[in-house]
C-alpha cells in the first residue's frame, strides 16, 4: 500500500507523461466556440473552447498568436489546432493551440496562405517594385462596383479633398467567380488607354468569401504589372488580401484610399497662405535693408555736395600729374646719362679713332677687309680707308715673310 503513495506533483507529472505519450493527442484539431477570450500583457491568449455539452481550457502563446490574421472574439466558431498536455500546477489538462482557423473558411485560409507564400517567393511583394504615387493626380481611375458604398465614399472624399482631380469610374463586379477577370480587364484597360495617372481598386467590407476576388492570383499579377500606381482598398482595416501586398500602397478602407490618393486642398491653401506670408515678410525685410542702404548712401558727401567731391578729385589729379611728371623727368635724365656713357664707350672703341693715329684699312674689290698678304696678288686693285677719306691703290709687288716686322 505504501509503495503506491505519491505526491500530487508526482501524480500530475505521471498523468502529463501519459497524455503526452499518446500520439493522437500531439496534433489535434478541435472545433468549438470561443469563450472568455482574453489577451494578457505578455501577449499570450487564454480562452475556453466549448460546445453544447463540454468545454476545454486553451492557451495560445505569443509566438503563435502573432501569426493570427483575424481578431478572435468570444462567441466565434473556430477550429483550434494544437496539442493536449497537462499544466502540472493545477492538475488540469488543456489545449496548447498553434493555430486558430475561423470555422467554415479553413480551405480558403489555406489557399490564401499558399498563394501568399508563393507570390512572396517570386518577389511580387518586394518594396523595390513599389511605384511612387503622383503628388497631385489629375485623373484617378476607380475600379470597383458601380453600385456599392465604396465608390460613393471614394467620390465623396476625393471631391471634398481635391476637387480639381477628375474621377473615371470603371465599374466591375467585386464578388463571385466573374469578379477576378473583370477586375483584371479593367486594370489592363486603364493602363492601355491611360485612363488615369492613379488607380484605386477595392470594395467594402465582408467575409473572407466576399473579399476573395482580391485574393485571386490573376488580380495580383495584374496589379503587379500595372504601369500606373495602384492603391488597394479592400474591406475594413483588419481585412488583408493578396491585393494589399502587391499594390503600391495599401489603404485600410476605400475612404482612406481617397485620402491617401490626393492632398487636402484646404491644407494646401493654408500652406500656400503660410508660404505667402513668409515670402511677404522676407520681401519686406529685404526692402527695409535696401532702403537703409539707400538712406546711408544718400548721406555720403559725394551726393550731398558733389562739387566738393569733384574739387577734391581735381586736387588729387593735379598731385598725381606732378608726381608723374617728376618721375618721368627723373627717368629721362637717367636714360640720358646712360646714353652718354654708352656713346663715350662706343667712341673709344671706334675704328675712326685708330685711323686718326695714322693707320689705314685696306679692302678688296668686294669690300672685304684685307688681313693677310695671302689675300693679295700683283695687279689687284684695293681701297684704302684713311682718317680723312679714301684712296685707290694697285699692288705692284707682294713682299716675302718678314719675321722681324715691327722691330
């Protein structure tokens, strides 16, 4: 008897081990209604899943809860996917959920996630492919139902914010099997014929089935291939579609799409008024500065008494003229002295001085100076240059070498 005694903790641990060893409880999908749904500050979600006769406690930790694409609420029917285990402290078993699927849309949800993963891998969601929106669009193409509340909201907001923009409505079905090809055709039509410089496409809120046209791969690729920037405006703020990921900008609602598409003309007018005021202030400030400069200049002597200014400049001109004349005289005198010195040196070296001392210069018939007897032949005519004139002579004899010449 004593051998079978165990503590409470040991009992709970054993039950926990037994439950976790059952493969059938490691991956279960349980359908039921959410009750007492609470989100703790830690990010963990705690709730009860119940049907008409029973209930089970459930927990979804923060990591799994962050992947939810809808907001769970009490009373909502779901399929909870997870594992069964025991919380040893309380001795109670509970379902540890890894996924919550709204009841009735499990297949759509799976198709959504599969398409999303595939298009993400292909790069259709990359930010590098997002085109900038025109700041002041002149014509906006709206692709949505022509009879829905969404188109009225868009037209109303566009008219209130930026009445200068033209709005072209391309009516299409936004629900049902015919909706995707019509939306694709409208997007391609808008691009081919340049219907606008901005496209808004979307619809009002609804269930996942209602919004499914904007989860269609054909629509996603048409938005991606559009040369005109596209704003996706599908459903309400919590609703997310594939079109939102591919579009150049995602709006929470159709009204929000219109707000994002155009500036508010009232705000622009206020901004322009502010700029006008700042510019006027700057211009007035500049005018005051220029006026002050003019006043300062008008007080200068040259303007107050111009004849005095001219007289002063005349005196300065006379002084400058005197200085220039004196400088010129000094320069000329110096050059004259230099010229006399050079002339004296040149005269000292003049051959005429040599001739005046009794020497003569002999030149042949060609005028070349005769420097050697070797240049002479008997009968040659030569010219003699003397100090006081010239003479002609004829060579009658050429003497022999005289080594004693000059002695």
